């Protein structure tokens, strides 16, 4: 795990090294339809997206939990800009570690 | 669901139409590592395999449960020959319904 760092107004929570992530962890993250929807939206966005931008059928705190699970599973990268938590899919890293998986799950 | 049929010494349990199966069902079946191992073995075998042929770290009744879950999720086709339950991956159908998924999950 990298250590959270703070640079000016940006704060970065800890992110795992993708090489430590197993297919099991990725599947446990992506078996949840809400989390798969988040990943699907980030897959299409191809840029950093704030948590509130993605419409989800859950409470804000539950949404935060889902984003945390995705970050801890190595699927998304997060950083704060002011009070907004920005999210991006770690697409290139995931594609290298698990070829074809994102395309098969959210690429259609 | 197709109806179980009995032809001579072969009996066939019910199998769902692959078109009724959702990605959610497939993922819930494949998130389990034992079931993913079964699918992986059938992927490599490319022929019908009896349940007992695949070594699993679970009891026989638990193994039977896992095979049933896979059949109900549209992933495997089963039939009995005498007292042996034979299994085959529904590979072509799955590849058509969920392109790239099997390759990404068990094809490495």
C-alpha cells in the first residue's frame, strides 16, 4: 500500500500496487452491480469523475463504501480536490494484469 | 428451462436457455474459486468430464452443489451416464453471450 500523501489542496488515499491484487479480489469487487456500474461509467468517461457525478441507487455513505472497495481492489484511483473525491479507472494497469476482463465485463 | 428427459441409460437434468442468463448470474457463479476451478478444468478438457475427475478441496456433496450452481447459471451442461454425472462447458454459447469473459477468467 502506498502511504496517503497531501500536496497542497490535493489529498490522496492509499492505493494498492496492482501486482498485489488477485483475480479473486477483482471479481469480489465487480460481482456487485452497483460497483460494476461505477466501473462502467468510469470506463466510458476516460477522465477523472467526482463521486457525485455518477448516479447510484444507494445512499451517499453506501456509495462512498463502494468507491472505497473499488479503490482497495486496485480498480480505481482516487484523489481529493478540495472536498470533491475524484475517481479514475486504473484501466491500463488492469488491462495488463487481467487482459480482457474490463472489456468483457463493462466494455459492451 | 428445458425439461429433464430420460433416454435409455442417459438422464439429463434441466438446463436454462443461455439467452435467459444475465452477466450478474454468471459472475455470482464464477466469483467462487471452487466453481472457477471447475470451469477452468472443463475449459481445458474440451470434452465431457465426470464430476469425480476434477479434484476439489470440498466434500462430495459440496462439490455436487457447486456443479449444480454452474449448471443453473448456464455455464455447464450435464448428463448422467449410468451413475456418473458428466459435465461439459457450454463454451460456444457463453462466448457468444458474454464475449471474452471465459478467456479473461479462466483462459490464462
